[in-house]
């Protein structure tokens, strides 16, 4: 048992012992392990050394921070010597407790730099000199004569690569590298291959897929025919690879192996691959042993230097979580709706593919088709996949049981159809491979209402299904884009459930790459479809995403890195406003309300102007945090003007409303490509021109959410909203994706948490419960069940925003906005009528937080864990008890309306409306209320 403080779980740039880092001034974070004596850090000392021996001898030759008086245990910036490319560093930290007592030194952690200098890439991009793209295989043999100390492979390939060494796949990444605008940035991965190399003979191999770098031409054509607005970003014509292996020997000498014209290439068994359409694999074309030394490659061609060489800057992928197979699922059912057609049901909608096994004669083809729905005959309904063929084809080589899973495609599905199987397949012939960006799961929510638990579970599935190196809208149809609106609405939910910091950091770099000179950002990032400028609700992702990273991780660097982008977007909105109202930019607004795709009740101008205000306010706050007082003032003043204009323009007699038709303008005008034919122009204008009613919940929700409503109007606006929900819509929401994001918070803040709960547990249309009742295992894009070729993804995350409310309000775990990164935690559960218990556990950058409550007959029991070096305000519900007594593990801490100073760690107690609020130190607490 330690009686002095210790730091644990050391992270460098949020990663455990990372290799291939390219942050030149990385940041260090640790958790403070609580004990009976010390709970807080008052000072720290970080040592960074160039060798293990030196760090063991407490010699920080690279950096010795000295004793720094600081409570900060998160994101302390490295300030030592210049960090060298490819070098490994060792670090540890010692902390002092609140009484100044010196603690134990941590264990030793490491970090290693990537290739920091572009000139260190000795080779160049290579490709197959063949006009047809056929999943090329690249190979090279090399010999090692000496004992290896350390070996690293730095590799990337566009669209996708698989790296192989001596017959094995290296690492567990799939669909790598992460998707970026390849003309601007290309991500490379770093692998530790020290143990994968042989003394003497070795072979390195690379397989390539097309990905979004060299998409299937058919897809390009088909998409372009959907609408001319979707002009596709096209890069190279064929896949390309780049690799460098750096080997350091025990005698100190070094060699490198890299891609150049000493490599050979041949077409492999993958004869077609495309993200949307699937993969075609002919096992007869496998080149047995191609990735092993001494393979006879005499009939292989010499590779070509890729022409053109990809333009993007090479950037390390180390801190960005990659796509992996996270789970294997087993099918629940198999049916045969027609002779020779077998349909499997996994009972769960998810993203990935299947691993197929079977026996077949040489040349026999099996078709594996994917869909989210079945039709009335029990066959797949592939119509909602739109242009995406979503079909993998496997040709047997006829050598006994063969196992196949695709590499360079992915699908969104619940059902799989197999055609061409010799004999009758069983449940054992396929397994589901769940694939997504492997963000660590950090949240865990549970409560006594099973419907809510199920909604939460559907949201988790929906969220991971749509993390495919960018936050996508859907995984199944011909879209799968980084739609900004979807992601910004979900930022809070995602941050509660997953560690999103590395994922968002990379996506923000994608956004900076995408921003144009005039400050405009596109609707989707990377801008694979060229859609500029974004709808304000979509574009404001470039402010909302960094803001949530800051709140959850106290990461000021993310604000610094993105401040210019944020400001430029807010300024772009100003340039495009008239008298502080945005009139021309809105395209989608409160997208997908009940019964419609378009925002029928809510004015686009209202939503756009509200986001203009929202964006401006965030810039104001960020400027303040970064100490830019003058700029803060400027944006604050601007925000005040927007608020005034918003209220002047949109408050009507019965609440906020945007009567758009008054300006007579046409919504679609700014979306019409100049050179489009007349008919097409008309079609687009008609499609996007909408008129609005006054039946909008969202119009009132938005100003209430940002406290914009003038005091003398507040009751009236709130009444209008409550009346609309309870009377007009009989306790149903009538919101699209924007209103739905904020409705729960607005109701709760204004004392209507019971009504919010009613909406959350509603089971008739439109509601989350309705989707579940209709068999949803994720969330739908629309409130209604649709199965045609329109917009009706059955795995959209846009309505998943309610999940943050489960954590904040039901479990009660909240961030104090003035102390981000959970430095001071607010635990304030609302014991909703009808709910018996709820709780959540969060793994944060400061350690685990947990809050769990259970109602007794008249009382409540609340158990809380607060991690080391954090403080908390814990609000214990009074439960309307007369002569209230609150005990902590049997000791009375509140009685006769007063705080009884009894339990160590609980510093004060005060009555606050329906709660008694205790200020506490780190530790675990167990409160029970009762009547004296
Ligand atoms: C996507 C949405 C997206 C929208 C923009 C759709 O096709 O699936 O989620 O935000 O377009 O209106």
C-alpha cells in the first residue's frame, strides 16, 4: 500500500508508448493515483532521456523540467532539446501532493519519433505499369547479415495497402491509410517489425486496393449521374505504394529498404475492388508464397515510378486510431427464399464484411451480397444501397476448405445473400466481421428502463458503424461521406462514448485542408464531392468539433491549431449575412423532420442565422481562452448584434418562426452550377425551394438553447414549445436532426425533464422507441420506416444525439465549462419519475468517473467515484423528503438543513433547489437520503 502519491497511465499525445510520432513538442498526461494521504498534485517533474539507462539513473539528458509548481496533470508540453527523427525517448514523472510531500516516481514510458524530414524518404511511389487495375502485388527480397537492434517499417499506399513480411500480414489495420485529401496530406503508418525479420533472407510484399484514390470508373459515372452537384474529386488513375524500412543493427550500423525500381510487380487474385461495389477475388490467381524469400518472380514485371507522384505531404498516422476488425459476429438465421439462394440474418445492422468458408470445385463462383433490409419475399432489398453494388465474388481454387474475406471494400448490412454455393450452406459458412475506426470505448451507460438501454445500444452500433476514418453519414449506400452537419451534432454523444481526440484531431486537419481562401468550408470533409459553401449548420462543425475536444480533454492546442479556421468560417458567415441575418446559405436546415426529408416547418434562414450566432459565440469563447482579449471583444459584440437581429426578425406572435416566402427568393439558386442545362437548373431550384409553416418546435428550441430569448418573451416561447409537444403532437417531437440535438437539453434546463423522458421513452411514431419497435438495431436516417431508393439509410447516427442526455441527465455526469477536461466534475443526476436507477462510468483523461443511483421507497442511494487530482460538486437529490438526512456510508453529513462536517473528502454542503450540493475531493462516495 503506497502512502505517497504516484502518477500512472502515462500518455504521450494521448497514446501509450507511441512510435512514429510527428508532434515536435509532444504533450504528456498522467493520472494521479489517489491514496489516504494525498489526492491532488501540487507540482511535477518530467524527465526525458535518450536511453533507458539514463532515465533509470534519473538523468533527463533530453529534458528535465525541474520541479514545476502546477496542478496540471494533462497535456504538459515538452520543452526540451530538439527531438530527432526516428529516435526513441524514455520518460517518467514525479509528482508532489497537496501538502508538498514528494511522491513516488512513475514507471518508465517511451515515445518514438517518425520520419520528420521529407528528405528521409529515400524511395519513391511505385505503381504497376498496366492500364487495367488488378489488385497489384509488389515484392522485394533482401538479406540481413547482422544482429538487429531495431527495425521499423514506414508505409502507405493509395487507396489502401496491406503490408506483408515473410509470409505474414504486418499489424492489424485494415482499409489503411486513413482517408484524407491526397493532394494535400497522406497518412503513413509506422510498424515495429524488429521481430518479423529473419536473420539472412527476407521478403517484403505490398498489396494495393483502389479506395478513394483510384475509384472504379463506373461508380464515378453513376454518381455523377445522380446530380451534377456531386462533382467527384479524382486523384490518380491507379493505386500506388510507398515504403521505407529502417533497420538498426546491434553494432550501430543502419540500412534502409525502400520502394524504387528494384521491386517487382504482378497482378494478384483481387481482380476488382471498390469501396461501394465490393471485391472480386479469384483464388486461382493467388501467387502462393509471393511474400516469402526466394519466390520465383522471374515472370513478374519491374515496377514503374508512379506518374504522377502523389502530391500530398506525408504525415504520421500514429495518434489517429485506425480502422480494424473489432469483433466477429455469428449469423442468427439462414433461410432459402428461392432455390440456390441463401439469406443470412445477423440480427444486427453493422459495418464490415463477412468471412466466408466453403468447399468448391476449381472455378466455381460464390456471390456474397449485402443489404440492410429484406423484401416481402425474404430476398435482399438492395434498393436503398442505391448505386452501391455491395457484392463480393469469390472464385474457388478447388483445394479443400477455402476461407475468404475481402480487404479493400466494406458494406453496411444486416442480411447477406449467398448464391452459387455447391450444396447447402449452414450458419457455419459465414462470420460477420465488424469493421470501423477503433476508437477506444470510454463510456458505459445503464439504467432500469430497458428501452433506454436498447436505444443506447443502437446508438453505439450506429456510431461505430459511421466511424470509417472520417465520421460518415451512412455505411451502406453510394455516399459514406464525411458530412459535417451529422458529425457536429453528434460530437457530444461521441465524446461521452469514445475517446475521440485522435480521430477529431485528424479530421480537423482535413477541414483545414478543405477551407478555401474566402473562409468557406464544404458540406463534407474531405471534399470528395465538391460542395461549397456549406450550409451554416454543417460548416459550423469546424468550430463545434474543436470545442468538444477542448471540453473533454482540456486541449488548448486543438483550439490554437484551429483558431484561424474557426475565425475564417465565422467571418465568412458575416460576409454572407445581410443585417446580421443569413439569407442565402441554408440548404438543409432542420433536415429529416417527421414525414419529410426537407426542413418543412423550420426556416432555413432561422437555422442558418442561429448557427451564425453559435459560431460567433464559440470564436468569442476560444479567443478568450487563448488570451486574445481584443478579438474576443470583437466577436462578443458581433454576437450581441446577431442575437438582436435574430430576435427582431424571427419572433412572431406565437413564438419564433421563419416566414421565408416573404423575401421571395429561391432556395436553390445558389446551388445551380452555372453551366447546367436550363431543365436541370429548374429541377434543382424546385427541389430546394421550400416554404415554411409555423408548426416548428425547432424554431423555439434553438434560441432557448443558447439563452437568446428576451426575458419578457421567455415564458411565452417556452409555453409555445411545450404546447406544441404535448398538445399539438401528443407528447412527440416534431424535429429534424437539428432540433432533436437540442430538444432534450432545452426541456431539462427549463424544468421539463419529465417531458424529455417521455420523448425518450415514447414508442409511437415519431420516436426512437418506434424505430426499435419496428425492428431497428441501429438508428434510421428518417423517423419513418422507408425501404425505397431515396434517402432512408437504416444505419444513420444523426438522431443519436439523445445519448448525451442519458449521460448528463440520467446518470448525471457533467463537465464544468469553466474547468474543462473533468478538472472539476459536476455530478447531478435527475431522478426522473418512473425511472428506478441509472448510472454511467466514464474513462477520462484524469481517470475513471462513475455515478450510479438507485431509488428506495422514498429515498435515493447515490454512489460516485471521482478520480485523483479532480474535484467534484455532487448534487444529491432531496427527493422531496421532509426532515432530510443524508448519510455517507452511515455517517450523517446533512441534517437539520445543515452540513455536518464528518467525512473526510467532503468539504462542504449547501442546499440548491431540489438538491444538496457537496464539494468533494477525489475518492469514492456512497450517499443515502432518508427522513429523520
Ligand atoms: C446524408 C446526410 C447529410 C445530408 C445533407 C444526406 O444524403 O446522408 O446525413 O447530412 O445528405 O443534407
